[in-house]
């Protein structure tokens, strides 16, 4: 398909799933969208090869038509996307990401099953025995961050057990905040819990209508038995399914769908510390060769102990990607070498974002010696990359010194 053919497609401005189809209706690629119309049109972006990779460009060229399935919510679009990828195994979905990098939802084989997000590489590792038996697996889910939000939303509708022990007596933390139905306190029987798990499995299969039909039958039985409190509880569950509150998920998935300005935005990151103490990180932005200082951001490192720059970089990028309102760049620049590139690429891959990462390698005098990454991009934007890297080092060092002096002079 060419750009004109894509733009001529009439797509609904609703959440849902889109399928690129090739010859004889073969499914080449499955994706989800907050807005089908804007997401599908994004495949006309001239920078598609840079942002999504040459394999996606090839997929668009091979496609003959696009089909869409609308859903009532982004949550349902995410679940339907996973179900369709599992069913059809589209070749370009597996090219975009190794199956081991996907995340899956696992239901354990127990009297009171747990519901757990598990990495594909863990499920595929036959050398290690899992600490639980697996009953059912749903997925793959390409974006780990989006699945995390989806599970939070779903658990408010169907509370489940994950870490507590059945009938342990003391209510677990999730029971106290309404996310565990009382497995730990013995408030829910094996039969009642099993019925809820069956409905949850249907929901993760993309069969919300079947779930609602079962709930309506349960509600009718409760009314007939004069169990009005139970009937009211089921009614609230049905209402929650029909009015899914997925604002946080919309924010998370919008990172991939986000339109970009016409400027060439490059983001650079650096870490500064003194032997692991007073550790900070920064993000700086260069747009069309100019430092955009109003877009600079500071990060006080919270999760890293000791001088571990790659772990700090991971934290910074994860926190940066929580801000869907910040425009995504054309390129990420990190200070360091292969380890830093791999750390950054891992964070982006887990978020389902395909943006190139380059690194600036320094000599013993801390002067730029080499820029690693996509050679074509490095040649085209070398001056911008070096400016961004220089600014990130200067900004990080200034923030570190300010924090250190503030603490030491108290």
C-alpha cells in the first residue's frame, strides 16, 4: 500500500485493533490503537523507517488492505490485540519483537489460582523450573507497561489473589485495598473463586460479552434467591465492565500513537555522582540544532545503590516514559558505550517504542571519541548528537554539585 491508499481508508476515531492484510487475506501485522484513524495514518510518516524500523516499511509495502475492529475501550483493544497475535502469529509482529521479550498473563494451577504477569523468556527457559504450575497463558502482550496498567484496571473489576496464602488468617495488603477477594481470610470459597477466575479468563480471551451474559444470569439467580446485596454487587461489576475507566492506559499507550512536531528533537541523558553518592540524572533536548532548555529535566536517582550508571539510566528512562505529554524524540543519546545502549534499548522495547539509540564514547580526557549506533543517523545528526551529549554532561554535573553541596553544608 502507498500513502495515498492508507489515507483514503475510512477509519473510526475510536479505540480498537487494526490488521494489515496481504495476498489472499493473510494477516501481516496486528496492532492496537487509542484512535484507529490517527494510528493507521501514522504509517504514512516519512520517518517510519527511523521510528519503527525497515521491517515495518516492508510490511506496509506488502499490505493490500487494512481491516479494523472497534472496541469499547483501550483495555479491550489491548486484550484483543494479544488474542489475535496468539491466534494468527503474524510474521511482522514476531519480527518487530522477539517472542521472549513479550509479556504474558499466567493463571497458576492451584485451588485458588494466582494471576501473574510473566516474561516470555522466563516461560521459554526450560533449564529453570517455575515455582508454580501453569494452568493457562494469555498473550503475548507487546507492551509490558501497557499490560501492567491493564492488570491494575482489570483487578479492580475482578479482584484476584497473587501473593497471599489461602486462609492465612491475616488479611493481605491487597485485601485491605479491595484487590483480593478474601482468599487469605477465607471469605471466598474455592467454588466462588473458581467462577470468578473463569470469567476473568473469558475477559482475557476478548469475550467481554460472554462475561456480561454470565454475570446477568448470576444476578437473576441472586434476585430470585432474595440475595439482594449479592445482586447489587454483580450489577456494579456489570456497570464497571460497560464503563471501563482506562485513562491511565490511554496515557500509557499514547506514547506509541503520539504525533510529533515538525522539529527534529533529540534527547540526551547522563548520570553524575561521587562514588555512587548524591546520584542524579538528567534529560536534555536539542531541537533543530538548538538547545531547548525549557525542556530539560532533572532526576534524583531513587532505586540505585552504589556507582551503577546503567541501572541509573534505566530508572531515568522508565520515569521519562511515564510522561506521555512529553513529545517523543527522533533519537535517544546516552553517554557511554554498548552497555548503555543495551540498557536504553531494553527500556524502550519493554514500552513498545521503536526509536534509535546512539551513544557517545569518551576518551581518557572525557572528550568524544566515537558515536555508536545507526551510522546513517550519526552522519546526518552528528553535530546535534555531540551538542546534546555535551549539554547533558554539563547539566548533570551542575545538578550533582548543587545537590552534594546542599547536603554537605546542612
